[in-house]
C-alpha cells in the first residue's frame, strides 16, 4: 500500500546536493530548467511556456508536500525535482497489500546531465525512505526509450518489474518500464499479480 510521506522539514545532504522542500522563491530556478524543450518531455509533460505554468507546478509542489527540490551546492540553484509519489492502481497490485512503499520520479536540468547528480540524489532519498521511514519497497518508472533514466535506476539497484502502456500529459500512449527496489534489510518475497505485464522472475 502507499506509505505516508511528508517532505516538510526534511533536509537530505550529499557531497554535491541538498534535497529540501520547495519555496516560493524557487520559481525562477524551476522555470529556468522546466522551460527547456526536451526536459519535461522525457518524463511525459510539456516544457513550460511561461512562468505562470511554473508557478502552478510550484504551488502544487509546496501544497502536496511530496516533492524534493534538488539544490546544487556550488551555486545554490534548484536544478531539479524528486517526487515521492503515490504508485498507481494500488487496488490491483495485490503483492503490495501488506507492505508499505511509494513510487519515485525525478527531473534534472539539462545543464547538469551526465554528472551523476541524479544517481546521487536518488541514492540519498532511498537511504532516507528505507532506513529512516522504514519503507518496504520503492517503484520507479521510465519510458522505454529513456535509457539515461534507466541507467540511474540500475545504478541505484532497481530491477525491471513490469512493462506497461501509459497515457502521458502530452496526449500520447507510451511504453513504460516500471522497476522495483526492495528494502535490503527485509526478507520480503512477493507473490506477483497480473503475470501478463511482468518482467521480473
């Protein structure tokens, strides 16, 4: 089942990054990276056309309290987001009925691709969710052509779990790989439902 989560007051620090809750003063940084063509599209949403779109998303981040702002220490800029999202079709995935988890999703400014920063951020959030909040599992999805995100997931220990078709905010139906990570401190053996979409053995 979906575990409780609240980003308020949480601060996670790595060698190069700070992950924290969003502030209204982050609007310019959000618009700067979210307005670049190809950034949002890799995650299924259109790049922002103006600051009003970014303000709407920023308000959601602040009000819903489930998304980290990723701050680059060298310049104190917000360069991306990492959401601890509700996983979908909770009522159908019976393997998770007795366990607590979430799905994570992330976006990074194009200026910072290829530096290992998202892997650093994801590993730090996994550590927090597993070792502080004691989650049992995490899910993470990517479009099948998004090999860059796939490499991040692989480096963080996720294993491809299901192949699905999802409808995006761009009005497209796209093939999606959903991957699974189990808390290594726990001896969990899932009985997987819906074998027609399974990748995992």
